[in-house]
C-alpha cells in the first residue's frame, strides 16, 4: 500500500536540533521541486541561544567538510559569526613527542561551532548557536517552530498523534529527531528501541593567549581509561572532549592535570556535561507514516555525527516525497543507507582496533612514530599515516578508505622497516 504526501499534508518533526532542521530543509526543498505545499511543524522547547546545557545539544561541535558541502547544495552557507574556529592542524601528543598534522586539503574545511550559546559560566557576548541558525533557516523556508515539548506520541486510526501540554495534534507524517541524549516519546506500539551508546565527558576552559590559531591538541592513553582526549578551540574558549571506557567522575580534572600543557593548568572550568554517543543503530526506526532520523536512528562511529544526520535525513525525506511514507518505502530506500553507514562503521572498529593495538605495544608504537616523522620528508599527498590519522580525528573520510590506506604496502612497510631497525639496535 502506497501512502503519499500531498499538498496540505501535516508533518510533525520532534526535535529542532540539526537532524530535525535538516529533515525540514530537505523535505521543503524536495516538496517545492514537486509543487507540493506541506505544513511542516518542528516541536522544540529549548532556546538554543541560551548558554550551558540548557541551550546545548552537547557535542564537541566539529563540522566536517562533507557537511559544509552538503549544506551548500541547499543554498546554505554558515555565517562567519557562527564559525568559532577554522581548524587546520591537529597536534598529537604521544610518548612525549608532539606531531603536528596539517590539513591535507585546504579546500576541505573543518569548522568548530557552538551548539548552544556557549559555556554556562562564560563571559562577554554569547557566541551564536549553530543549532539556532539551522532552525531559523528551516523556518525561513516554510517550517513552523512550535516551542513545546512532545511528551507522548500515540497511533490513533493509523495516524501519529502528538501530545503536548497545550494540544493533541494528529499528523500525516511524523519525523523523530530527538537525538541520542533524549528518549523519543514514542509509545511501545511503535516498536522503537534506541541505539547502544557510550559516554563522553566535556567541559570548557578559556583559551590561552598563546594558543596557535586553528590548532586542536589531542592525546591518547595514558590514562588507561582514555580512548581519546582533545582540546578544541572555539572562539574565546577551548572545548575539552574525552571519550573512554568508564570515565571516572573527576575525569576532566585528571586529564587536565596529566597533560601538563602550559597555559592550561589551573584554568577554571566553565561548563560541563556527560553526553552519550551512539555506537550502533536503533531497532524499529521506521514504520507507516513515521521515521526516525539523526543519531536516534544511527550515526557514524565516534566522528561526524552531524554530517551523518544531514545525509541520513536527506535519504529519508527523499523517500517520503518520491516513494511514500509507508514502511515498505523506508525499508527499501532508507534502510540500505543506514546499513551502508553500519558497514563503514565496522571498518571504523577495525581501524580503531589496529590503532589501539599500535598504542599498547610500545615497540610498535615507537616504530609507527618514527615512520610518521620520516614521512615529513615526503610531499604532503604522500604522507599516508598523517592522512589516516587526520581522517580518524575529523571524520572527513570514510572508515573503509582510511583502513585500506592504513593497510596498504606504502603505509605498512615503513613501520615494519622502523620496527626491524629498532630490534637490531640501529640508530
């Protein structure tokens, strides 16, 4: 049975963060091309211009170049005031060495932004919010922002009905974009199960005066619980972002004490949150007249979640406009996109497993480090280890491509050569 969208159809989008705004933008763009006039309502109770967790969607706030290019296809350019920092270098700290990775392709912009109005205890003018900017863009193109929280969604006579304190609203098509840090208000009859997730820990400190412009600093273990830790410049501040297993309660302070970076010691922490990140797909994320988008459905492993939300929402909304809003359409056209992301995430897990193996075995780690330093004599386009690590840190390239590069002879042989040299005691 085909269920088409038609002129006058009411679309309810729960969640006004990037995934919800992307869904509205794609839906309105595609509907306009087909001459459809839809009533699109975005339910979002938060004010994204507020500082601290109250106005923030709690993520590190790094945008990949593929997201920037995607927005351009909708005629959207991110205003300069929303961009906090253009990132062009990563300084990697490992075994007392610091390796600076420079952007391999200057045309591929990596940007840091604030999801809300900046740190809770920041000073001066509040930085503009990326999420607020996207929501305004969606409203400018025809969506309506409903500043109320949807606390329950039921199926009645085949239609999703949205319950707020103010009203009960049946919709022809429901898009759920609540993210991984808020549980979708779907009743059990929808059959939805949220994705598995891991915990992060984040905070902000003020930016030291001597911080190199556009440079992220990243650390890998120790401590033992740390998978990855980074200091990301955002305008007047540094975002402290930690990913790990069972991060202790004082993880941020422990991390800042251990890295011993001049200018960071003793700086006041200005915010603080412990967001979750999706590490796998949800179950039952579509049905007749409803679909889940963003990381409440699936996401890329560890990196570029906002970019994954953009492209996932595009496929879901194209399916709704071109194929219909019934379960079979989403199963045939939206589910394959999700499975493609999941397959790429498997390559990502293999890549991270290889990386952690390298970190755990000191002789191998030292051989890799010497191979990277030796690469500096080569032209930038031939520095494979730098490109792989840049892609892992930014999410700007598929994990499959990165893993194949990491396992290529031109990447493996230099490490093997350095490993053998070490074993033989050759300086």
